[in-house]
C-alpha cells in the first residue's frame, strides 16, 4: 500500500497487489485461459465489478503482457476501478493489480504500470553479487511478554540459478490469570526446507520455490549485507547477512 493511501469510514478505499502463481503449463499470456482466470478471480473478490473491454497488450519490460479493466459501484456507492496487468515469467503468471476508488487508482496507474514493467527485468539473469549463502534472523515479543516469535532462515543462492532454503520458527506463549499468576504456557516449533530456482538483476529478485511457489522481491546490497522486501510493499526491508 502507498503511504498516502486514501481511506473512508469503512477503511482503505484503494489497494495494490502483486500476485504470483504457477501458469499451469501456459506459456503465452494471450492464451484465453489467462484472461478467464483473471475474470474468475475478480468475480470472487468483488462480484459487483464488470469487465470493461477486451484484454489489451502491454509491455512487461523485455516481455509481453496484457491489461484488463473492471468497473462497478460497490454496496456503499463508491465507483470502483480495477486494473490488472499480467505476464508469464518462466512458468509463473505474475499480476500487478490496482483496485479501489476510480479517481485514486487512475492517479496511480502510471506507477502500477512501472512496477509491472520491471517484473520481466532480469528474468534469467544472475546478479553475481547475490551468489552465496544468506542468513535472516528476527525476534519479536509482545509488550506484556506473553508471546514471542523467533525466526531463523538460511538461503543459498547458487551460481547456476538453483537455490535452497531452510527455515525454523519458534512461537512461545505464557498464560496469566486475572490475579497476575502465571497459569502455564507452551512453545510451538515450525520449520521446513525447500529448493528451487532464482534470477535477479537491476534490484529485482525472483525466486520460484518447488513447494512454496513464486515470490518477487526488491533488493539492495548494503555495507552490512542485503536488504530485501516484497515487490510493491512499503514495509521495512528485511536485513540479511552473508554467511
């Protein structure tokens, strides 16, 4: 979400999403099934929207994409515009979507399309500066101390474009009675491993995990390591260090 996202009495009136999923063997973004899938998805999210016109060809960096438009009035009477830009990158369908109040979304469409155009940049490229083993660790606890979470992730980005990941997370809980007496607690451990392929260039990193699916990130090398965040996000970047 942009930092100055508009809102009303019922919450935010605009939203922007980057979605990646397997293309299920489809290699041509002009395949009619791509548009059909987009229409079915939008019908589930906002059934009051109606498709506006046919899919239009758009540039996705060095690749090709389509743009689709929906419009309609929501139950609160706001005229909603939804714009979806979709391309296929190495077996994954990637979409950038803007939806919400028509005036707000229209104003931001140039930025949305710029993000979309950057998706194909670096496809198949390997930024040699990222090759190696990386580590991310974080620890957070609630103000009362009744809940804490520790996350420990190790990722190896290999020069041949393959990658591996191992992750461990631990959630600890304590329960307190109204009297302030500790009545127990517990610890839940979660972890797993995955492997896949990666490519990166021009500050854009794409990872296609075998089990976890596709992810798209923005990255910046720093003196201390690597800052990474989901593409299109305004969250604080996660700080990774080289192992």
